């Protein structure tokens, strides 16, 4: 469960860093949204699939570790 919090915290830090850099360079929030929208609009299906797989990986690892602990407690 701790690893999920670490990934969540890293995601928030990355998003805030990107936002801070863009705002200090003079971009408005609307331009920031348009940039993110343009990036996601040009992403292919294969890239979406790999992004979703990498996004789900920490959850899969956490669930797997939880199930291993549950099986170990029963023995």
C-alpha cells in the first residue's frame, strides 16, 4: 500500500513541477490545457495501451503483495 502512496505523490509532484515551469515561463492555464490536449490528441493506441499498463503496474504489485501476505498468514 505504501508504494501506491509513493506513486501518487510522485504524480502530484511531477504535475506541479510541470505546471510551475509553464506558469513561470509565462504560459496561462488555458495554454497549458491546450498543450496537454494536443499531446494526448496525437498519442497512438499503442502508446495508450502501454501507458495504461505502466499506470496499473503499481496497483498490480500492491495487490499481489497483499495476496501473498494473506496466504502466508493462513499457513
